[in-house]
């Protein structure tokens, strides 16, 4: 055998040994669902993974973007994702109607007094002046059955409008809500940041009502992981929640960099983001992404009182070993 062939065989054998060793130390991957906006800790994990010692070393993340929280509830229930952003109503509906067993592991944003509240807007020249005027109209909502539907329905019912019979409710994602309203595809539509700030700067629209009128201190979005995933992979789940904790800390500590990170995800201009993001007119954020279980229980109680859900306890979504903050 010629020396050249011997060297090639040696190289091949060495490469095979390296591949075998690499496969023996393959790291786990967490499948994570996300949406936009208002998930700054996850955006940091997505766009600045080098700032998190475990990402890419202890575990990998497979990111999947969804239109809203309701589709992510279905994905969790189907086992298609391990962890995902959730609204309180979406998560509860998944537990009641889909048999979903999940733990709330962190919290992204909530509505704080004096801060931003998701609202429904109409054009300045619209004949709609009050909530009651929505009867017979086409109304946009970010996702059917999503987290904003509960307080939205409460406001309509209080004004004598049946949200299931008196209006045509259509899905209108936050990113296209302004265009849908200006072009007349909907008569009223939900507005969230940064799209609300962009629309307000152009003028011609105004707020009809906001969700804070029905439910103060709403926990808008939280992070949930399937119970079976957490129970089978406690160390992996804790590493993920630890990074969410640190992601929130970094997002709040370095606003200039957070503006860049959010710009990369949302594609919204930094000057627009700068008008509200992490300012007093934005949502509230716990500095360590800790879930407010008392506020979540209050929301569940209100949903039960209005007949939207059976009576539920937030304790069924609580695992003390895997919940932010984890340092």
C-alpha cells in the first residue's frame, strides 16, 4: 500500500473517531415558540446568543415564530414545541379544552398604571364614537381566542354588544392593523407597540377603548413550558429559565442595545422604538421576569365570573423548581 493511501485511511479513521465523539456529546435542543412584540428577553437570547454561556454549549434553541398565543397553545398541546409565549386566557383554554398540562416559568410584560394598554382604534372620520357603535361592524383582533380577547369581550358586553353575534370579528395581526384600518378592511382594530406609536405619529386615528378599562394590571404574555418536557428534563428547563431571567436583566440594563435587538426582530425603525420602548408609556416588566401569580389568578377569577372559563387555580401551572428568577 502506498504511503499516500495509508495517510488517507489514517485521516478518515481519525475523522470518524472525532465524529463519533462529537455525537456522543451532542447537546439537547429546546423547541421554542415566540411572537411579536414584547418578548425582549427572548429576543436577546435569539439575537445575542453569545451573551448566554449555556446557549450553543449546554443546549440549543430551535425558534419558531407564530401569529399569536393561541396557535402556540395548540402547538404546546400537540407537543410541537417545548416552551412558548402564552396569554393567560390562551393557556387556560388549552388546559380546559385541550388537556394541556404546562408550567408558567416566566413573565414577559404586564399593563402597569400609567403605562401602555392595548387599545382599539378607529379613524378620526369614523361614525363609531362609542363601543356601542360597533354593532354591525367589522372589528380586527390580533388572533382569535388569544390573550386580548377576554377583556375585549368584557368591554363589549358591558356596552351591550355581543362579541359573538353583533360584530364580525376577524384576525388582524398587530403588524398589519394600521393598514387594515386605514384601507377600510376593518372599522376598528387592536393596536400594540411599536405599531401604535407608528400609527399615532401619522395621525388620522384615535383610541376608542383600551383593555385597562376592563381589567387593570393585565398580565399580557408569559412563558410556559409543557409539564412533561420539564418533568423529563429539569436541568434543561432550568437552564432555559435561567437565560430568560438573565435576558430580562440585560434588556432592562442596556436600553441602547435592546433597541438594536428589537429592531433586528421587529424591523421597526429605532426612532419609532425609542418613543416608547422601556419608557413610562410602555408595558411593565418584572426586572427578573418573575410571574405575578396573584395577578394571573385574579384574571382567571374574572374569566370564570364572566362565564368564559370554569373556575381554575393558578397553582396547576406552578412548579417551584422551574420558575423565574433562576440565577
